[in-house]
C-alpha cells in the first residue's frame, strides 16, 4: 500500500517547479519571465501511528492535520492509541 493518510486521503502530488528570472515591475524592472518548468514531487507530511478503530488496534499512516484533529478527541470512532 502506498503512503496515504488513513483519514484524510492525503498523498504524494506531482507539481510544477517554475524557474523565473528578472526584476519585478513594482521594483522598477520589466517583469519576471518564466525560463523553465519541470515536474517535481511534493510529499505529504505523514507519520506512522497506532489508532484504535472500533476496539481494533491498527498501525496506519496519518497526516499531521489528522493527528491534530485526533488530539482534540475521537474522530468517527477512531482514536489515537499507544502501543502498550
């Protein structure tokens, strides 16, 4: 299984890296020009954690946003669990 958040579905995205040169118009230049566009990978901020879902202990990938939500309280029958 790929690295994907169990709750939010966040995963790796392919985005463009845009390279520009020149001086901005507001700074007295003629404007910024795009000189190159290449693909790059933007990874989600995922952590492997244990959760308890309906009494079952699972080890899953969770995004940082999902961890903050779970710290506030249970989320759709899911709660953070320690591996004790």
